[in-house]
């Protein structure tokens, strides 16, 4: 049984203080919404998180009516209704946490220009330092991605705990794209 989309959307928004961890170019790469306490948390975990995360709601700053419309639109066709009383709890929380007077999380990331490049030895040393606490380097060595895909992968790994500075990240993207790219 799939949770109601309205509740799911509300959960994402509800989990909401935008505590940001990873940053690129001085800007966070993705929002990290902290789940609320009390009844909104119960609604979110009952109806929303079984289908999606809640971080994307930090991209919005809208009133209760707009949240209601977004939830309706995003969850059209789902067969698990969110009871009106629980929808109201979710909408109240979303409008309070991600209301029109809040600042939405920016949707774009502009990569820094790389002006100095890693040698193979420097890049391999960085990979060993930043990546091997979670997985073997063979996983990286076997992959072949475009620079844009490498950026997505590396930003995700940084959000999971890889220790990389912004400049290191972009230089590593350039090196991986050059040495472990798709050759396209």
C-alpha cells in the first residue's frame, strides 16, 4: 500500500530545517531537512517516507494553499488517501517551516573553474584519503563517467562523509573525467 502523495510531499517539507553539510563554491549542494517533532513527524513517517525523502521540500517557500496544491498535483493517482486531519497537520507544518517568508534552497550549482590540475599521483592520493574509509578504490577505478556524472557522484560521496574541500572536489572531477571518463 503506497502512502498518499500529499502526505509524502508534506513529509519532505516537514523534515525541515535546512541544515546543510556539503558545500561547493561556498554554497551547499543539497538541502538536508531535519524531521520535525510530534504529530507532523508521525504523519510524515506514516505517509511520506516510504516513497520518497523529504529534503526536496526545502526548494519551496509557499503558503498553505500552495502547499495543498503541490501535494495534490504531485500525488495525483495514488490510492492511499491522507485523512483530512493528518493532511491539515502536515500542511500547517509545511507552511510554517517552508512558508512564503522563508528562503528556498537554491536549485542550481555552478561548478568552480579548475585552473590547476592534479597529477595522477596527487589524485590517487586524494582518492585514497577521501574514499577508502567507505569502499575500495577498485569501485572508483572500474567506473567510467562523464565529468558531470563524476561531479554528481563525488558530491553525493561528500554528503555521505568523504572529506573533500570545494577546490579538491572540482579538481578531482576534472581528473576523473580526463582519466576515467566515457571517451565521448
